C-alpha cells in the first residue's frame, strides 16, 4: 500500500515551494534542498552579479555533470567543473 503524501514547504533562491512527498522521503528532500541552497551560495560567491535563475542553472549543470561523470580524483573533478562554469559565465556575459 502506498503511503499518503504530506505537504512540505521548501525554499530555494528566495522562493517558497509547497510540494508533496511521502513521509519517509521528507528528510531526504529537506537534506537535498539544503545542499542545493549551499551550492547556490557557493556559486554566488564565485560568480557575483548574476540573477537567481543563473545560479539555479549553474547548480543544475553542476549536479548533472557530477552525477554522470566517472569518479575522478577530487582535484581533477573540481578543475573540470570550474572550467565548465567559467565557460558558462562567459556565455552569460555575452
């Protein structure tokens, strides 16, 4: 039997979102929301002057490229990601 979903509020980029999740997934959703917020804050400090949508896009790209990439060493992975983000930053400037 599928468990009933509960409504929760999450906040990303100064916007609140009401979503419904299974009670057993609530903690995971809140943890991931916190991680996303931390990554957005990191991008804000590394790439100041963008709007919230830019930071959300950067976070999405970072997450997707990190999730699909093989597990290289942290230093190599960080360098690759920073190069990709710098390229994205240049595209946003043009």
